[in-house]
């Protein structure tokens, strides 16, 4: 009997040891599984899709304005010498005192800072010269002060109280105020150009296969002859449709915009629609 009970006790002891080892292994597996499972179900960071538009479309989409903001201007007071190089006067929407280098009225009843009619939001590089003048004029060292050979006040060889060779209280070539070049916005006495010929754009095979349709927005200038130029894409569709839109608009023709009954160059934006049938 003693020999039998001794073997039984040995089996029980060995079973307890094996059971303990098994439980330790299972506990380790459970802990490791919990850790791995925690890593697996950890929420993934949400992906962000960013579309970069450079420059901002607002910088070259020209919306209808109720104030004249294009054109140019010039001035002078019949001086025999040309106006010197210098900085521009302060920009303003309305002009009270024209720019002048040689003061004809040295004791005005009401002193007002000279201005030119250019929208204040227009930003130009400053030349930081101490005297007023025309930024585009040649440097004439040692020359006496002069308002220029133009007329109507202002500085330059134009007329109208502005600065430069144009006509009006603005700056530079062109007329009617604003910066020179003769390019206007619609509004403020400037009519919109009217399209008279608008060929449809062609679809690309790539866009047709992708079943892409929508609208391209383009910026352009319509000159005084009604022809588009300087065409740019503002919002495109891809798949080759942007180039097709530009090709189509290049063939468009307009009745030009008018100012005081005369054709002028304007800057506008148009939309070209692509639709699958």
C-alpha cells in the first residue's frame, strides 16, 4: 500500500507542476494577444486631401466693378523740360489736388495732399525717391524741376492731372484713371464685350473614357477689336479639357467693350462647359 500511495503522490505533484506551467503559458499568450490586438484596432489617422491653387484665383478673376479701375493718365503744365524720374503720389479713388513738382500756388487756402486716381488696393514696388515724378522717366542728373510738357496739371507729357503720357488723373498709358495700359474692368461706364462667335470645344478621348464633364473657368483680355488674348485657366477639369477650352476661346470673337462710345480693352472671365451626350 505504501508503494502505491507513494506513486500516486508523485503523479499529483507532477500534475500540479505541469498545470502551473500551462497556466503561466496561457496567461502569457492572453497578455501578448491583448497587446497585439490593441495595436491592431488602434484608430488610423484620417487622411487629408489638399488641393493647392497657386496663385489664388481671386488674384486674377476680375469681377464686375461699379468704379473705374483701369486705364491710365498723364499731366504737365507746358514746361519745356521733361518731367524727372520720381515716386508716385498717394493712390486714391477721387482726386482733389493733382501731383506737381513745381508749385504754381505756393500759398493755397486749403492744403491737400496730391493724389492720382488708382485703387488703393493696387500694390506697386516703391522706388523710395524723395521727390514726386514719373517712375518711367529717364534719370536727368542736375536738371531743374519740371512738371513736364503736358497739360491740365499733373506730371508728364499727357493731360488731365495724372502722371505719365496718358489722359486723365491716373498713371501711364491709357485714359480714364487707374494704371496705364488701357485695360479696363466692366462697370463704371465700361460695357461688357458681347460674344458673337463661340465655337464649341472638342472633347478628348481621355475625358470621354473617364466620363468627365463640367465647366472650365478662364481669365482673358478682350482687346478693342474683339479678339481674346492672355488666356489663363482659373478652374480646370484635367484630362486634356483645359487645353481644349483655351483653344476654343482663342477662336471666340466679341463685339468689344465700350467707354464713351469707343471700343476699349477689358479683362473678363468666361466659362466653357463640357457635357457628354
